[in-house]
């Protein structure tokens, strides 16, 4: 299993918006990718930074950034 990390700098008070975007747009796209297993996001208490971690079957899974299914 492979984990990939994405760090994000957010505008203040965007926690609800980033949560909604990840749930409604990012996760559905990731689920279409071959080898995708799970995703979790951590947001700092003041809501200005977040880290997203995705889990994949193997190193080559999730390597594409085009958003197209493999």
C-alpha cells in the first residue's frame, strides 16, 4: 500500500467549503482511478492549512493528474 500526501494553504474560514469540495468533487474522481483505496483530510484548527492523504494499491496507482480513469 502506498500513501500520497497533498498540503494545502486555505483562505481563512474555508473549512466547510474545502470539506464539501473534497466530498462532492475530489472523492468521486479518485474512486474512478485504478488502485485507489481511501482518502482522509486533516485541517488545522484555525482552518488555514490542510493535509490530504490518499491510499493506493501500488506505487504507479494514482500517478496520473489528468483526472481521467485508468
